[in-house]
């Protein structure tokens, strides 16, 4: 199968579509708690999230380099490999969006890259050190998010537990706007970079470039695509995260968003492509657990976890199958 300029264009188009879908699929990550606590109206929250997603996406490329250069050996990757990975991730995102499941676009994309790469050149194409790094981040980060959400909420309760409820709600109504903005910025920083990594991987493969450097136009393209997707919004998933998972007050929303934003922002600086869905869901659970165990609707939480677990093998197999189909037709 020969790489062509047409396939490179297909990669860029599909990557932009994935980034757009990622934006509206993951809108809930940044603003679900703010909407559910009624601190922000849906329209205002979405607008703010779109602007800050755009800003966050332009602040670094460490995650892009991990995704594009640390998972699979670049010399074995073809444009068809990347096309198969993107199609797989897009299909999975649309399926889970339809069923209102806040699954991980990161899991979908990373698993699809590995599945398509193995279909292209076998298991030797996988860079084990890079995969282990990513898997450790994906597995450990929700645990850290749960713990940080729990601890921050306990601190808030200690500081404000005896304050009048009206004062607490008024104070955190304002403060949660800041935490929602922080969460939206960190979401754009981590998630948009994954697509930057994919496009740059394709460019390096096609042009046989010696170094992996993300072009400025790729950064801008991915940032704008995610911002537009965020502006469209993902209201079905917002309902699952912000309303069904646990009942939130402004103080709880602040603790969840501040905890999630901190975990994601630190990871982004170290080049770890986290699941923002994992992080905000785990911090919401951690915050909810400070009220009482029954405050968290664990049945819905279990449904979300099951979707997460299924994402990795499902997307890897789907990407493998799509590549084999492309290999027969191209």
C-alpha cells in the first residue's frame, strides 16, 4: 500500500473531525458541574469553555510528542495506519455519545493507534516504554483525582463547615466560575494536543522528517476544531456527569473542578495524555464520597467504568479491522 498525498489530506481532515467530536463529546468534562450547580447557564458555560479550550490548546506540545512519537515506531507507520486509527476513535466516540456514556476519547484514540499499528507491522512496532508510561498515567490519574477531590472537599468542609449556607453558596458561586475556567483551560491543553500528535505523526511519516516538531498551523487547526466542538456542546453527557452521578452544590463543584484541573495541568506539562473524562468523573466521585457513600449513585458510576474498560480492547480491535479493510481496498 503506497502513501499518497490524498491519504495525508484524509488524515488531516479526519483528525480535525475527531478533534471537533472530542470537543462536543468532552464539553461535559469542563462545565458539567457548573451547569448542574446552576452557577452558570448552559450557554454561558459552553461559550467560556470554548474560548478557554482554544487558549489551553495553544500552550504546549509535550502531550503531542508523547502521542505521536512515543507509542509506535514512526518508520513503520503509513497514512492508512493513521486513517484507521482516527476512523476507529471517531466511530467509538459517536457510539458512546449516542448512549450518553462519558467514555474516554483518549483511551479510544490511543488504543486505536496501537491496534492500527499492529495491523500494519506487527507487535514489534510498539514502543513498550512509551505505552507503559501512558497506561500508568491513565490508570493512576483517576485514583489521584478521587483522592485529591476527597481531600480538597474535606478541607473546604473544615474551613466553611460552620459558615451560614447562604454565605457558602454565594462565595462558591463566584469561585466556581474560576474553577470551571481552569478546568476548561486544562482540558484544551491536554486533549487538543493528542490530535496535534496524530497529524504531526502523519506529516513525519509522509515527508520522512528527521525530527518530531508540531507545526504552528497544526496547533491552531486543532485548537480551533476543539473549540468549535465545545461550542456545540454535549448536553446528553453533561446530564450524566453533572446530574445523575452525584447531587452537587457550588462548593462541591469547585472542589471537583479545581482538583481535576490541577491533575490534568500537571500531567500535561510532563507529556502525559490523560483522560479528562476519567479525571473529572473521579474527582466528582471523591467529592461526593465526603457527604456519604450513598450520595454517589454507584450504579451509574459502575456503568461508566464498564464503558472505560471496554474502550481499550474495542477500539484496538476496531482499528485493526479497519486497517485490514483499507489494505484490501487501497
